[in-house]
C-alpha cells in the first residue's frame, strides 16, 4: 500500500508555448550553491559517521547553514583578502550517545574543507572562519527513529516534472560548461561564481550571465575587457549549437560592467566568488532538485540540502517526484508533473497523496502503468537514503 495516487490531465498552456518563460541557475561558486553543497556534505559525512559507529543514521537536520561574506580588495594583477568568509553551522544533530560526546564540530569543519578544496581554486582554507551553533535534536523528533519502521518527520511535499524545455536545458548546459575543469583550464580567470538567468519571450531568448573574474590573471583593465570578449565569444558559440534553429538570442556577460569606473566597474574578485565581499549565502535559496529555479513550473520551496536522508520528506519526496516524473515520461512519452504530499508521523512510503498530472489524456492502461511506477518507487524508497549517503544523487 503506497497511499492515494491521483492521475489527471494538465490544463493550460505548456511552458514551452507560453509567451514568457523564465529559468535561472546558480552555479558552483555562487554563495547559495556553496551553502547548499557544504550543508549536504556535512549531512552525508555525519550519516556515514553514525552508520560506522552506531549502525544507523541518527537524527539530524543540518540545513540551517549560512555563508557570511567577507571583505576583499580586488585589483588588477591581484588584490588581497581583508576579512575572510565565515561559515555558520546551525540546525540540529545527535551529539551525545550514552554520555559519549560525538565529534560533530570536527565533522562539520572537515566537510566544509573537503568541499571547498575540491571545488574552489582560490579560497585559502586556513583563513575560513567557522561559527558552530549546531545543537542536539529535540526528543520528539529523535523519537521518530526509535519507532518500528520509518515515519515522516515533517508535513511537507515534493514536486518534479519531465521533460525539460529547450530553455531549461540550455541554462543547465551553459552552467555545466562554464563550471567544467576544461573551461577553467582555457579561461583560468573565470571564477567559480556563476549565475545564469534566461528569459524567453516567444522565440527570442535573452541570457544574462554573471561570472566572477579572478583579478590575478588580469593585469590591466584592457586585459579584463579583452578576455571578457573572448569568453563571451566562446559562450555565444556554445549557445548557438544548443538553441532551436528558429530562435533568435542574445548573451550578456557581467552586465553591470562600466569601463569608465575603472577597477570598480569590473566584476573582479580575489577568490572567484562574490562571497568574498559581503554577498552572503544560505541553504534553500538556490536551485531546486532538478538544478534549476523555474517560476513557470510546479516547485517546492523546501530546502533539501542538509536534511536527514532517512525520513525528512521535504528532501526525499522532492528527489522521488523528480525520478518518478522522469520514469513516467520515458514510459509514456507524455510531459508530466508529479507532486507528493506527506504527513508527519505517517509511514514514509505511504504519502497522503501522489498527484500525477499528464499533458495529454491517459488511457486506463496508461493510468495503470503510472500507478505501477509510483508504487515501485515508493516501495523502494530506502534506496534513496542509500544513494544520498553515497553521494550518488545530485541535489542542486
């Protein structure tokens, strides 16, 4: 028994045919992406520690994490860091077992260093400051783990859809290109902080990209604009191969640049991220589970990063909705949106309702297949936990 499954037909204009479509992605070094990534790395490493030492994942939700921006003086040829970034760990985690105090703070800081070292080329790990306010979980929520079976520890919902529109695919692919090691090897001055916002109006696509440039690779203002032009040319070339042939498009890079203001009119950074100079980041303000921010679509605003991978349905149901919608689309070749609602204290594999909205009408046989796909995923919901702990699921 996997709860109520309701299949209905989507009403309204398909997103790709709506007059205006808006799609955004915050990339690798954006402060919000950094916050999500570090929180999730903390949760994953914490889960592994609990499993290795106690045989099960203990209660934790470490999704209340913030990147607190520092202060720098970027300059052509290389500036300096005045005040480094700080990382605030909050949330809840089981920190004592039978009077044994667990190394939660060490796991948190090691997780941060692990992610930063792997992804951020120009942040000095020794200079990062840590603020640790993660406390022990409440008894009522912790008790959920002690009961027979796995029960939802929140009342929440998840949402997913398939397939992506051409605009959504373009935004994803562009950020993947910019954040790739191959791209950074060719354009070493391109920092990790990138944000892409695409606005499609009819068959016109306008793409705005913000990409932090690293000052030490740019000795003069002329070199800044020369290299910016080359990078923009590369991006335009990449888009040209992705965009539908009947579309027109534009690409804007670092739109706030003003040559007349000299250094202050350039998007220069010392470390490759705007977090270095007061641009804070917080878990949940970035991409959804599909890697995008899509106001034209059904979305859950539940933060998934850092939530426990065992029974926090705000995390698990968002992942599940994405996977179910993908499988339904593959099976029927019909665009679909999936929303899964759960109630606190109920078995996690029995949502209150699973809503499946299909673009076209569905036959009795197709509805049976849809319900079968939903049932299969819910029956195997423990596999989501396993994949999350192994780092096998991309969350943003």
